[in-house]
C-alpha cells in the first residue's frame, strides 16, 4: 500500500498549566500513523521542558532552542486503533503558558516499531529568518518526507507573519499570540515518494523569530507482501522401479507321499501300507519382477515315488496239488 495523507487537526492553549491536548484528525482508520507535534514557549521555566506523552503515544524527539524567548518542538507518534478518543491529554514538567499542537494522519506506513526510515531535529539562528532541517538519508524509494517547524517571536499584533517552505504540500500553518509573544507551528509533506539519498528542507518566515526549531522525518511504507504461511501439498506420481534377482528358498522341504498300491502277480504278500517320508532337494527359481519379492513362499510338491519290490510269500504256507487244474497252489495259514 502506498503512503497517503489522511487529515490533520490542531489546537492552541494560552493557560499557564502543566497539561496539553492533542486533537484527533477526521477519517482515521486502524493502523494509520499519527504524528503529533507540540510547540511551546518554555520561557516560564527558562530551560527545556520535560514532555510526557499521552497514553498510547511514543516520544520521537524534542528539539530546544535557547534565547531571550526560547522555543521547543516535541514530536511523538501513535498507531491508530479501531477506536480512538476525540482528544488525548499529556503533561509537562512545569507550567507553561503558550502551547500549540497538531496531529497529522498518514495511511500506508510500516509497523509501529519501524515507521520512520530516518528522522532528525534542527534549530534556527537567534533572530533569524531562515533555517534548514537536519539532513537525513533516505534508503527507501517509496518513503514520504514530513517537515515540521515552530518558532517564538515578539511580534504579536504586528501582522500575520507565517512560515513558508520549499516542501511540496503544506498541511497546517497557524500561529497563536499571548501578550507580546507569538508562536508559529506548521507541517508540510512531500505528497509522494522522495528519491533515495540525503535530503533536507528549508523553512523561512516573513519576520524574524527570536528562537526556532524544526523536525524532519521519512515515513517508511508498509510491506505490501504478506508473510508466508500455511503449507503446500504436492501429489507426486508413484516411482517405477525394475528389479531382477534370484529368490532362493532356504532349508529342506518335507513332503508326505500317499501309500503306493502294488499289483502283484504270481506269488503274493501283504500289501504295503502307511506313508513314505521323502526329503526333496531345495528348489531354486529365477524370478524377474517389477518389485522386490518379500515375505515367505509356500511350495506344494507332489512327488512321484517309484518303488521296486520283490513279491515274496508272507507267513506259513502249504503246497497242495489241484487235481483238476493239475497246478500247485500256495495256501497261506
């Protein structure tokens, strides 16, 4: 997402107290970058004033310029949520009279911890008309530049002295008077991406100031590529492998042959019965297949057993002569 300007809002206070207010800009959304600026005249304390940012805000930088009428600019930031109050309240380390604030909203900035590519503060010479910001190095070609300026002067009632800048777009440029003093506060931006490399801006004022301070920041764009997550399912075809080898059955094979039947001619004997145990040699087979053979293999054998036997008369016998056939007959007891 490219960076874009959303809106701005501001307020001025002339009450001597230790508080200040930031006003919410219109049309902000969750994740918008809010840049808050507080400009004040710290003459009541005579030195730099401690600024305590409102709850949920983060201090970016405070720049102080001493002088007969000193000036101080404090920059803070916040990532907008889905629900924000209409104002935010902060506190100061001492009571101050003249205070001005503004909040500018930008969309498309990076995460809260990394919203600026670079930033810096600067000051103008006492009783000067012109000043330059700090020089910052831009390393992101999609970054936007934001410039802020604030000043204290003793020309209240003498006309509308205001800031000008060589920055592209002015978003807010206001002043506040109190007694003889005038405070000026302005914000500009590049209204688009700026080139990489060193960059700075110049701020001028119609009449001289007694003290002035400024700030420059480079807004880093959000990373538009979402982080990788989840998983990727890939269906790969099944591998094809050709395998060849020899399957050898180890050990002896036991087979039981049925009792052989014998036809006896001539002299007879009792037929053999029971079983014959025979040990067959281990068969070896060559197998060629697409996949390896695993597990066990059952082999059924039907051995044929050749039996050679001699018929013998079994038990006691008697020889008698058959008178009719005139043959000798063997009779078993």
